[in-house]
C-alpha cells in the first residue's frame, strides 16, 4: 500500500534551496565560523574598538531602528529630550495606572539620569533595589517590589534589528523589578525609554 502522505508538502531539496536563498547561503558546507578563535587578543581588541566607533557613528539611526522594531514587538517607545521629559513620562504612566509606589534597579544609567528626587516630587514612593542589600533587607525589599505598580530598570543591551532589550540579572532582587510590577519601564540609553504593560 502506498503512503498517502508521500506527496504532501514541499520536496526536501526545494525546501532547503528556499531556506538557503532566504539566508543568502550557497549549497555545500558552511563557511568556517571559528575564524575569530584564531585571532590574537590584540586583533580582537581592535575589532571591539572598531565596532564601538561604528556604533557611536550610527547611534541616531540605530536608535530609530530600535524604536521601530520595539514598537513592532509591542513596546511603547518614548524619546524624552531631557530628564524633565523622562519624569513627565513617568508621571503620565503613574497617573494612568493609579500608581503611587515605584521600584527601580540600581544600575549605572540612573547615575547619569537622576530620577529619584523627581519621582518623589510627583508624590510617588520610590524604592531602589541595590546590589549590596543585606539579607535582612531582602524581605522588606521584596514586599516593596510586590506592592510597586511600576518597575524601572536600565537596559544592559538593546538590539536594533529585533527591538529586544537585555537586562542582566544582578545580585539580590533587582531582576524582580522588571517582572513583578504591572508596568515595566526600561531606560535604554540615548534618552530612549520603553514601557510594556504586564497585566497580572
């Protein structure tokens, strides 16, 4: 008896050819992807330096690409012109959601963009989740995060092509700031702010 499934679908060779075309690949063995393992430390340092220079030269267009990609992924993206614009944006979100308690991670970006006193001036309580919190404080801080309506973090990396942000876990409870509150706001640098609503 013939297999009724035999003639269904795309033949394997046509399927693989279409995948290669989409990826810009050719038939045959893939190129050696381990070439960077053969480079010296100095060559790799130079490559990193060249990448940083290229990144700095294209920051504006990368920020625009990141915004477009992030919006397509469901983020609300805002580009405030200054710290006052950042605080105004946070105030709008807090009013919209009826939030009075905010938690934020202790990341380097917040020494550049100081927002704590401005958030307090808005009438919100802000709790900073520091990396060196003692075990005794963790229970209190965990409760503060749980009661927060907004969690604010930095973004350690942002990928313009995919609209993704990466937040590295840190010691203590800082990871909870991005996942527990109903609203997460991430500062991605260049005054680019993302927010995603997580309804529990």
